[in-house]
C-alpha cells in the first residue's frame, strides 16, 4: 500500500522579489535612432569593414566597391565629429549607381590596407584621418 501526499501552496508573493522603484530604472531611456555614441559608431565601422572585406574579389563592380568606401569614410567622419565632407559623401553615394565597370585589384588592396590601418588605430581617429583619402575618390 502506497501513500500519496499532495501539498497545495497558495503564494501571494512571487518567488523573485522585484527591486525597489528607485533601483528599477537606473539605465537611461531608449536612445533615438539617429544618435549613437562613439562606441556604437566604432562598432558600426568595424562591421562595415568586415562586410567590405567579405565582398572583395577580383572583378568587383565599381558601384558596390565605392558604396562601401563612401560608407566607411562617412563613418570615420562621424567618429571624428567632422561634417565638412557630408555633401561630398552624399553626392558620391547617390552617383555611385551610375558607375559601370570593374575595380582593379590594386585599388582594392590600397583601400583595404588603408581602412585596416585606420581600424588598428580606431581610438586615434581625428579630423585629419580622412583628409588625404578624399583625393583618391573617383571624379563622377
């Protein structure tokens, strides 16, 4: 003969305590979509570079390549806090769709190494980081 014992518990308080109201909202509210802190901007630049390096191959189309270059230059300028090249980036990005042809391997290697060196020194990005790079952009 076996005996079964059934225990019924009615609990009015949850098992885990909720923190007091003064501690619950210690983090700031949701940030707006168009504002990012420097750390997030750096992470975005790294992610763009990783996608850029994944796309690189012999026979890469001009429009794909120059879109990535423009996006990375824009991200670097945002990190540096400069907005002098925003018009140049916007016009280049909008005109890139009109480009045809293939980017040379030497051009891909140059930009890849340049961005890699910038990423190695990502905490030292300043307003003069992109200044010499804008001279190498194509004239559209």
